[in-house]
């Protein structure tokens, strides 16, 4: 996930399918403007503390087949041999080769006219996007895109030293890539194709300002107006604190109006997690969904926000909560399947409010669940979190009719405080019990 100039003040069975469907390259379309957050690169960064030893994930011999498949992707992408997957490096080229092999096992190249592996590549000035398509059935000329960025920071993150100089980027964003691939494999293994074509998109250059998805939307490989929805993963299989291991977040479903919001909420019910909905603004424009919403594409962003290992050398495969990741895949797959099949399409809502009473309800649930972990924060952050909890309770108790601009201000400033508190402190792994 890229750190940006923020909305606030602080800061992305083989089942092989042959190329039986031609995916045409079309000129870029004019994207409608929205109030989506800015995607300009930040000049500030989080100020992490020293990385502490972390717990280790459950041993691989205890893995279910689904966990084993997810772990294999994460451990490869976040392994030391790929040296942090910085864009425009040999390490990125090696990551691309591995990912194209994965995509080629179940999906067709996005450009079947290109030679060999180039059919999966979309090169741009700052990197290479990787895209593959699972051709649809009766609505094959409509598309659902499932995306995650595969680049990371190379050797430029907090905690780099002689003992550890690699920013492995396991939760940011090898887990997101593993989730996208898992959904693609599952759809491709079905006896019948999805009604709509499904594109698995792995973006490059996200850490430099969402550059890969921006390049795609400047030169889309399928028509933007025929893209019915975008599902984005960035930072999965982790938690912000020990008390929140059963909680995850989905951002921006209101961008597709009531149809997408209903579909996303129904998908959330398929997992054992508390998947809390928040409006687009709470994503802070910090991942590739922001470019899609700016282009008028209804989008949902699945994330575990900003845990303390974010952008540190401690973000390696040992901290990934794979059982949680399995549940997150289940939710996003249910949403993807619905988008690929539904007759009630989402309709982009450029007029959706920046924040709502329902956001206050979601934040109250998250912050009240986290109250036992307030002692982990600095003294100032503890005081601020306790005050915010009281404010949230008052806003929710007042009811939706009383929710106005003052409540929005309190909600957004308090959310910023919590994001800062969660991101601070020593890097630790928090696993579901």
C-alpha cells in the first residue's frame, strides 16, 4: 500500500483455460471525475519504531490445501531471493516470471495476439502490469476486475540494517496477490465459465503513487464502460492489534450504489470475520481502487488497514495469519462471483456522501473492540482513543437524523488518530485464536 498525501493530515487441478476469447485493446476513454481521494505521492512517511521479534505462523505441515496454496505464493513473493520486488529491477522481473507462470495455469493472456508471456504484460514507463482473463459466457464482453499490486519497496523501509536489509512486503502486498490468484483459480475450475469475463490484474508501481493502475486506466485493455466492478486487495492476512484479529475492513462499496453495497454486505456474511464497511473516504486514496473510482468504476477495497509491521523489515511471511486470509478470500470471492453473474449491476454513484452514520457505527464497533489494547498506545494516543470512543458512542446514540457535518469532523479526525495509533509501536504478529 502506498503512502500518499492523505485526506487527513497523516499518512495499495490445473483449470487451464486456453485463449478462446479475444480481448480487444481499445483507446483510453475519458474518465468521469469524482471526489475520490488524491493519488499524489506523499512526501512524508510513517515513523515506525524498532522491529521486534515476531511470532511464527502455524507450521506448514498443519496447512489445509487452501492455506498451503496461499502460503506458497506469499513465501515466494516475500522471500529474500526477490529482494523486496521493487519496480524496474531484476527482482521485479523475477517476480513477473513467477506470477505469469501462476496466471498461465488457469487464465488466458489479456493480449492473445502478443508473443508468449508478453500476452500477460502491460508495460509502462515505471513498470509492468500483469493481466490475465477468464473468458466469460453469455456476457463475455462485460468485465469484473480483481486486482492487487505486486511491487514493494526493495531495500528502502523502516528498520533496514546490516542484519536485515530486505523489505519483503508479505502483507503489503504478497497476501493480496495470493488472494487474487486464489479467486482466479477457483473461478477457472468451475465446470461453466462465469457469465462475465473476470480479469486478474497484478499492478506494478503502486508504492510509487498507484502508477500501474493509473497506466492501465490511461490505456485500458478492455473498455472502462464495460467494466462493471473492481475488487481490490491491499494488506490482508494481518491485524491492527491483538483484540482485532477477527475484524477486517471493506471500503467504498457505496460507490456502486445500493446494488453493490447489498452485494458486498451479503458477501461479508460468507466469512467468519467481522467485515466492517466504511465509505470511500476512509481508504484515504491509498490503494489502486482510488484510480478506478476516479474513472467511474464501482469498487470495493478489502484491507486490514495499517498494522505496526507496515513498511518495515518485519513484514515477512512469518507474520501472515493464513486462516484469516482464507476467510478474506471467501468474502471477496463471493462478491466477485455475484458481480460476474448478477442481473442487478452496480451503478456508479458520484454523489455518495463522504461519510455516513453507518461509518460511525462501524468505527464504534472497531474501536470498542480494541479498547483492551489501548494500553499499547502512547499516553497521548490512549487519551485520544478513549475520548474518541466516547464521541463515537454519543454520535451513534444520537441516531442517523442527527448525523451532520460536526459528527463527520469528529469521525474523520478520530479515525486518523486510531490509524496513527495502530501503525505505531513494535512490529508484531497477531493471529486469530
